[in-house]
């Protein structure tokens, strides 16, 4: 398969909640390979299926040298304080804003064999798990911003050369 083009803010697929994956077939296996190929580029912590134009519940991650994927992920636990962490998104290129995220997060889903897997982490992994699950629910990190920060983000998007 191959690296896929990232969909940018304004594309309706990014705001559409995903469908659960049922049968594991060649299409799903191809999707996983595309997600892995796309997230493997340096500087990428995660890629959700919606970001490559697919409305299925899957994402890949690339954190601290560990690259992987999960199908039908659900955020099952968060803990610690919610802290503001600078966050960006491939679908909102070049913009970073402080976003409230829990210090720890756990996601449960399956692999291509249908076995249940669990991903947990702190720091960047916790942030990526929360961020990618948001994507699969039709939410971008800028949707979590409030007040003047949100206004600034929306103004920056309107003024960007990619919008």
C-alpha cells in the first residue's frame, strides 16, 4: 500500500463520526498498511482513518519509536490531572495551541486477528490516544479550545495559505 494524503480542516470527513469495523477483509488490511505507511513519516505521532479520507474506526501511532495501529478503539480510562499541552494536528497544519488533555489514557480495541488489545500511556502517548479517538468521533483538537484561544485559532485558519 502507500502513504496517503492527509485531509485538511474543512473536509467533511474530519467532522463525521466513524463506523465500527466489522469483518476483517483485504480492505481493512490495506487500510492498516496505509495508516502505518502514513504515520511512519518523521514528526507524526498519529494518523486517524478519517485523516486519510476513510470513515472507519482505526488509527495508527508513532510514539517513542513504537509504531502500531488499533481497530475500533474506545477510550476506556483517563487519569491524572487535565493539563494544557501544546497540540497540533496534521489536518490543521502549522498551528499549535494549548489543549486540555489527561496525563494518562488507555484505549481498548482489536488487532487484525480480532484479538483485544489495550494501549496505555502518559505524556505524548496519552495525548496521541486522546487526540486520535477524538478524530474518530468527528472532533478536531481545535474543537476543544475555548474563548480567545479558539477565536485566535479560527482566525489563523482563515488566514492560512492552505485554507
